[in-house]
């Protein structure tokens, strides 16, 4: 895979705090993902699970740049984004497990996590469905003259939906402070990107709407940090929307447990061999002079936090049947 | 107080809402001045409140509903216009999968105080794709409220309630009333009519005619004819389909012991089937005759005037059906 990074002339580099924050986010995602996969595989818990493993570097860059009050819209493959935006692990895991202690009281589940306090406003199960809503969140900031920015994450498959094209066009026309973050993992469900679109890159679709785009190595947290920083600054300062085409790969297919015959095994194995998380760890030590002990401390802390989050989540009660009828509308029931 | 037709009454409600609450804004196709929308419903509002609050959009219905939903999530009170109800076909995902479900999916964290106004109905020869009444699609979607205007004063009062309601409300304006509807006295200012309250448009004792929107007028005209035969019909304007005022409807039917539901949407799985079932479940032993329905046939709306007229319920068809229901019967009181 050659991401052919373009569009950023002079690359900025993150400072020590952001470097470590990005490591911690990725380590947390890896640990949480591993727990979900193990517990699902063993039969301890049951949920439909869309692993984000392989795409962590993208969320790490978002986590480093976004402020708590900024908004995020993501998809059913959203665990990494939700962690990066700061949803506390115990309530996040509890929602994935359908517990009353979850962010949505167990009514949303893994495909519909919202945690307004962390700025995670919508997690959609509809491919492409989040983009038009992100525009509205961004429009509210314009109407309020607020510096808040909105990021919407989606996959390459979403860029073939009408919602993508309508939303990018409207964001362009209205100069909205929104960042369209395409986590381009090369597959829309089971169909390879080359069989789904005739243009070579998602990034070039931006030209049709007159907005800037970047094609970035989504497996390189440092490159992502640089590109996301440019896009966030642009949005925050009235420069309008950006489309980021972040090239990456998903290690565990569309849904955990599916037949991966549609994906060439050597392609997948090569992506796993180039796992961006250990690669980033080595780079922190080798290129940025981070002490390996410092990273080991983060690893241990993160593992303990994830373990504790699962323990707390599993101890949480399932929702009472009475809650079936609440939250349909403002009134109790109609 | 001014004598207004439907379009001017809706305009007055929008004017009041924009005036009293800075979080209210409008978006839709062609809604700004000088035209103020294809039916002039929003005329003068962009001149008065600015184009940032009365926003023209591209022809992008998904983007319109999505932007409205996102802005509502962020605390605004958007009023989106979908020019014609048939265009729901190109934005139903945003409305039904997102706006309608977000309160529930988020366990009550999110609410979507959104109004989607749309014109609807046959009678002006717009053909099959610009004439249909699709309220059953919306009523069947938990989380949406559905209101259909009949008289100008009711339209204003109901729309104001809809705008200040904390849930997504679809507000349907019968297209024929833009062109030739009655003028009536409409109160000035912020005078609201609560959702969920039916209106007894005419009192009667022998049969209850239940309708909404344009066909309240059809039923009133039928009631005048029936009166000449000595049959006094009670006419109920439901006004709000969700929430539904079952009390007013059932109280009337308990009194008259006969009910005829009249709507223009196709009969099969239409709202009339739901109303009929509700009445039978509650009043089976009171009824002299089974509830009957006068509805559009199970066809698309035709263009040719003669065919279109045959599609739309008329006072004559209502009279004929009512007479049949009011014929002598063994269960009739002497």
C-alpha cells in the first residue's frame, strides 16, 4: 500500500504531550478491542462487533486535536473514535454490553453510542448517514459564532452514498466548520474499493465540490496529527470544510467472526505485519526519544483501566423492562 | 387579527417563531426572498431576519433534514421545508432512521426539536410524484409527531406548538389550500394550539365523520348535505395524528354509534385502518354498524383532471357512505 501522501507542504510534528496522548489512545483501543474479541469468542458476551483494529492512528490524531466541546459523529466501527473523544471507558463498555449503566442506558448498543458530555453526538449504523447530521452540528456553531468544530468519521464505502455527496456539497456552499474524515480501510463491507468506484482516490472527490482534501497515511499517527491539525485549524478559523482520505486497513473484516474469503490473505497478513500501533511505539522510542519505561507504564495503566471497565460494565444491571417505553418522545408515551 | 389563507397563516407562525426565539431558523429550497418559496409561504422572512436564519439550500433533501437534525441536536429549533411530501422518498433515512430514533437510541440524552414542513395532496394536477399523502409512513415511525393543518388559524397555532415542541414534528400543509382555501380570522402573535387535541368542527348526533387536513372541509360539506336528509353528522378534525386525541374521537363515536373515517391517502394500510381498529377495540358493543372508510384508491395519483377528481374523496362519496351507515338497522334505536 502506497498512500502517496500529498497536500501538506511542510509537515509539523507533535510535541511530547500529544505524542504520548496518541500512544495512550491507541494502546487503550488495542486493549479494549482485544477484550471485546476475546470475550465474544469465548461466548462470555454476545454482541455484533465491528472491530476498529488497524485504524487506531486516525482516532489518535483526532483525540490529540479535538477539544472536549468539539463534536464527533462516527459509525458502527467507532470504538476507537469514541475512546479518542474521551467517553469514559466504564460507560462506553457498558453500552456495548447493553447495560443500564451505559452511555445510552443500553438502548443504543455498539452501533448507536452517544455521549453528549464528551461531544460524541451520533454513532450511526447507516453507511453515510452521519455526514448530513455533522453539517447541522457545524451549522449550529456558525449560528452561535462558536469556535467549535465537528468531525464526522465514515468509511470509503460511505463515499458512494448520496448522503456523502449532498453533505459535502452543502458544507462547501455554507463554509461549514466540519471535517469529513474518511477512514479508508479499502473495503465497503465485503467489496473492495476498486470494485466500488472508478476514481483512484476518495480524496479527489473533494474537487467536485470545491473543497480542499488531503490524502494521508492513516496508519501513521504523526502524519495524521499533522493533517488533522491543518483541517481543524482551517475549520476553527472560518476556512470551511476539509475532506481527509486516510488510508488504512481493518484487521478483522467487517463484522467479527465473518468469513474473510473476500479479502486476499496475503493482503491482510501484510497489513497486520505492519500494525501501526507497535510501529508507532518503536518510532516514539527510536525517533522521538521517548523512554520505553514510560510507555510500559502507560501500557500497564491502560490494561488495568480496560479490565476494570469490563468488570464494572458486566456488574451493571440490564435495563428494566419499563424503560422499553420511555425516551420515544419527550412525553412518556404516545 | 387578520383574515388569512393557509400560506399567510403559516408565514405568520414562522414570523412569530423567528421573532421570539433566536434559536429558530428556516432552511429549504428556494425559501428566501424575493420569492419566498414556490408557494410564497416564507415571503418576506429572509428580508426581515436575514439569510443566515432563512437559508436557501441546494436541491438536497437528505442534506436538508440532516442539517436540521444536527442543528437540533446542538440546541437549535430548525424548521426545514421539504417542498412536496413525495420528496420524502429521497430523505427518509435522515428522518426515520436518525431524527426519529435519536432520542430513544441515546437513552434520552439527545432530543431533536425539529419541524419538517411539507405540502401534500392531490387536486392541483401535479401528477403521481407531487401529489401523494404519505402520513402513514410517518405515523408508523416511532419518535415522530405528525400534524396536518386544515384551517388557517389552526395551522398557525399548531405550527407554533410544533416549533416549540422538543421532538421532531412533521407538519403537513394541504397543497390545494394554498391556492383556493378559505380565509379566516387568525390571531396575531404567539397563540399556540396544543398538539394532541382534536377539534370538533361540527356537532352532530347520528354519525361521526373523522378526518384531517383538506378533507375536514369535504366532511363539513357532506354534513351539510346530510343535514338536509335529517342526518346530523359530527365532524372531527384530528389535527394531530401523533399524538392522537383518542378521547375526543371515542367520546363522539360512543355518542353517535356510527363512524366514517375519511382520508385522501390510499386506503390499504392507511391511517384509517388504525383509527377503525382503535374504535372497534374500544366500542365494539356500542357500534350500530362497523366503522367504514372513504379513502383514496390503491393507485398512484393520476394526472388527468377527471381521473384525479375520481381519486380524491368528495363530499358526494362521503354522503353516500354516511347514508349507507345510517340506514335502518336492527341495532338502530327507535
